[in-house]
């Protein structure tokens, strides 16, 4: 999208008058469901303009972390700040800065693409007279102009994901949060979702936090990644850094496979198991919810 909103004033209030605050700052972020420590004390900072990836297998705690950041789960004050705003104390200011694409389907199949995006424009308080152009712009940004007036039930899985991206973009968020945006999509649709995301980010400079369990995507599209396993961050850095560290380590230990390293190798090194191993975490609940999303998009 080419339109820029003056994000420096208005809804952002006074928490970050100089605009130097981190986009997201998590300090000992923790959340439990009963006895399950879904997120078990993680620290990370996302800089403005960054594409930051939260990676890990099903059950790692990615969605829980994201729901806490988006104000959807209650956390104590001081744990999470979004552009300087405390998530616990300033829910509405934080929400106004966010666009969120949940893992579950958020588009309505019985409406057209345009109607779906229009609905989000309304919910997110886009001024009435700006709605039309903003909806058009969001649809164009994700390449759905031609399909805008078709029912979403006729869309492919990749088109639905791009529509959801448009829904989240219509409020011109400073921070876009996407939970498994490419889950269940074929490789071509996955590439197309990332291409649109990359274009929008380039045009607007928005910050992006994305979760995925596809390590190859993270490697290609994220500026920095945090590898999560069983509620904790096991490694954090640029994909290049993490891979180089592992190569270096292998050189020192004289390991056989010292030539190349992938992010998947880095994950295996830090988590002690591969993403798809049985003991990588994630029980039936996680698999079931993943499948549900995937089959809805299929
Ligand atoms: N609503 C819930 N009730 C109980 N346990 C949950 C709930 N949501 C997530 N969990 C558990 O918390 C852990 C982390 O889940 P989640 O954050 O969804 O991981 P991810 O998004 O990385 O797959 C898992 O063990 C999961 O079963
Ligand atoms: Mg999840």
C-alpha cells in the first residue's frame, strides 16, 4: 500500500513521544493454562520495521505468546509493551496499533471479499468517508481486486489467506501480527502470501511479527527469528547468524556434517529434536487445531 498514515500522533498517545520505543518488548513473558506452562518466561524485543519470526513446532507456545501480545490473554503489567504502551494497562491504544491475522479462519465465506474487508474497516473505526478507498487499496495490495466481488466461499486457500491479510491491513496498523499465515497452503500459494506481505512491508515500513513452523520460509523472509520449544526461546538471531554459529560449533567439534546448516538443523541442535519428531511437543489438541485450520483453507 502506498498511503501512509501519520502514526506519530493521535491514537498512539504519549507513551512514545519520540517514536524510539521498540515495536514489541517482552520481559519474562509467561502464561499458563492450569498446569501447562504454555509460555515459560521468554524475553525478546522486536524493532520497528523488522520482520520477526516466532518459530517452533505445534505446542511450542507461539499462539499463546501472540494472544498475550494482542491483548487477548490477560497478563500482568510490565510484561509486554507495544510501541511503549503497556499491554495490560493500555489495551485500547495497543489494539489501535495492531493488525492481527489469527490462525483460525477469520473471513466469512458467505460474503464477498470486499464485504469482508469493509466489515473490518468498520470494526476498526476507519472513518466512513475513507472506507471505500482504503478497502480498495487493501484489496489491491494483496492482489484481489479482480476477485473482490466474488463470494469468499469460491476462493482458493491462498486467496482466503491474502484476503485475511487485507482485512488486517485496512486499519493501517503499525504492527501486523500473523499466526501461521501459510499453514496448509501449497508452495505456490505460500510464496504468494509472503510476496504480498513483503511488498506491503516495504511500502509502509510496518513491523511484522509472524509465527510459522516452516523453517525454510522463516529463513527466507524473516530479519530475525526466535526458535521456541516447550514455552521457551532456545535461540534468537538472524537466520544467517544462527546457521553460522552452528557451522562454527560443528567445525570445533569436528562433526561430520559441517558443510551446510539449515534453520531446521539449528532448531534440532537447540531443542534436541526435529520439528516433526514425536517428542517435539504438541499433543492431540495442537494437531487437531492445526488440521482444522488447514482443512478449512484447503
Ligand atoms: N486454551 C487452552 N487451554 C489449555 N491448554 C492450552 C490452550 N491453548 C494452548 N494450550 C496449550 O499450551 C501449549 C502451547 O500452545 P500454543 O500456544 O497453541 O502453541 P503453538 O501455537 O506453538 O502451537 C500447548 O501445550 C497447548 O496444548
Ligand atoms: Mg499456534
